[in-house]
C-alpha cells in the first residue's frame, strides 16, 4: 500500500511540474512557446456573419464547407492570429477576427465571390499579373489572360497515382480532373491552341497550379503532374473541388469590440476568478480545518493543470469560457465537500483514520460520479448541438474542468490525506 502511494505521489509531482512548465511564460521548456489564445471579447476585434447563397447548390453542406475553407485561406493572408471560423445553421458562417485593425479592408478581402478559372499565358496588353505578395517563392510571374473555361464545367478532381497501383515503382502522385460535356469541348480547344504552353488553374485570384500542355485533350479528362507527394496532390484536388461551384456570400451582421473594452473584460474576469478562489479557500479552511487546507492545495493544482491544458489544446478563451472555468472551480470543491462529509461520518462511527479515509472516498464516489458525469453529458450536448461560439467555449472549459476536478478530488486529495494519515500530522485530520 505504501509503495502504491509513493507511485501515485510521484505521478502527481510529475503532472504538476509539467503544468508549471507550460503555464509559466518564461518556463525552462515550453512556457515561452505555448501561448494562450484569447477570444474576440478579450482582445478586441470584429465578428462577421456571412449568409451563403446556396440556391444553386446540389450539396449544400459540401459547398458551405468549401466556402468556409476559402474564407480561411483569405484570413490567413490577412495575417490575423487565432481566427475562429464556424458554420451556423445551414447557410451561415461566423468569422471572429481578434486583434484586427483594418476592418474595412478585411471585409473587402473576405467577402469577394470566389471562382475557379483557367487562364493562359498572355502579354502586358491582354493579360493581368497574379502576384502572390504573401509568398516570396511565387512560381508564376508574368501575365495571364482569362478563357471561357471555369470551375462550373469541372465535374471532379481527385488525387491518385500515375502507376497501376500506389506501390508501383513508376507511380507518382497526380491529380486527375474531369469536365462535363460543355467543358470537354472548351478544354479541347484550350489544349489544342496552347500546346507546349502553360495553362494556369486560378482559384480566388491565385494560381494553384500551372501545368504544361504536352498534348491536345479531347475526352475532357486530364492529369496534373508535378506534386511532390500525395498530400500535396490531395491539397490541390481539394482546392479545385472548392472552386467547382462559386458560392456568393453576403455580410449580414457585424459586431466590433474595442481593444480597451476587451482588456477591461479580461481584468474583471481574472479578478472575479481570484476573488472566487479566495472565498472558497476561506470557507474550506475555516469549516473543514486541516482537510480544508488539503482541498485548497488540490484546488491550486487543479487550476495549474486546467490552464496548461487550455494552452496545449489550445482553447480560445472567451468571457464565456472563463465563466465555465470559474463554475468548474465550484464543482471541484463540491467533490471535496462530499468526501469530507462522508469522512466525518466514518470517523464518528469509530473507524480508524486510515480506514475512514478509504471508506469515505469509496462511499462518496457514486454521488461524485453521477453528478459530474451528468454535467459532462450536458456539456457535450451544448458543445455539439449549439452553433454559438460562446456557448461552445463555455461547454468545453466546463467539461475539461469537471474532468480535471475528478482527478484532483479523487486522486490528489485522497493521496495527500493517506500520506498525512501515515505520519505525525494525522492528529490534525478531524472534520
């Protein structure tokens, strides 16, 4: 039994040490690399709600996700850190841009209708330049001119291998594309008139590939080579499928949060959390005496582990998320209260301290398990059913907090009490 206690105690020390290394900004290992993510309501920025026009769509879910991916590509070019993009309902996309300064420019960039185009080599007179200002290794300089072939004629794009099988020695990753009947004729004319020239595949005003035409293609099917590996080929196929049907999107709502307001909200939230921890500590130490101090230690460890997990996942912390964390603090103490009340009953029945601790934890476990598991189920329903970002953040932080509280209450508090019960401090354990 003593050996098992030492193993548990060593495990707890390792967990606490790792949590501290992650939590501290200047920690010796990962503290300076793993950064906390703060939501829109804490750092300021803007929230945009777009409504997609899916009237011409045959697969609304797929096209909405494609539009979401295109929005993600555009936001990455804006240089926004930790953006949050989520679909809501069947036709809306909510975009949170924390820390954004030039809101009008962001709206202009994000809201453009995207389309997949096929362009050929042009000149300064009849073409345009498609520079990628965010990529210093841009491979497609020069001028490109539009053709009458667009993604509307594309039926499918699929990443595959050129050989007979993936394991073939001569196989290499390629992207096979197929056009409908109208696109078949256009593609035939395009490849016939551009032999030994490049045809640029342009999505969202950016060239994603510019293969060289080696032969005229009349059957409406083509192979795009040049991918370094299958992942690159899959990414190209994914981008092509995104542009098959352009989905117009209209900005229907905008909410701006000032940076000052966000900072004030963060300060108030931290202060509320500290006050809550302080009041809980006073109650536990005054009512349960020495075991209450053990519960406070477990609560501090709980906070350290929670913050570390929030950073590692990472979880974008919002006001609702902080509320979930603070609520989970109360639930963490609730488990200790149940344990100590049961311990009190066991001691009153005349049991030895060591046995009373074991029986107290054993007999309180059913109540702790049922109450916490029912809360976790509620959190899961809130997270997966609701489309609201703040509600999902609340549900996620609360669910993680409950899971950690079970560890600190059952494992940490129990281990510390059993250690104390085996030493000279056992006379202080009375509830």
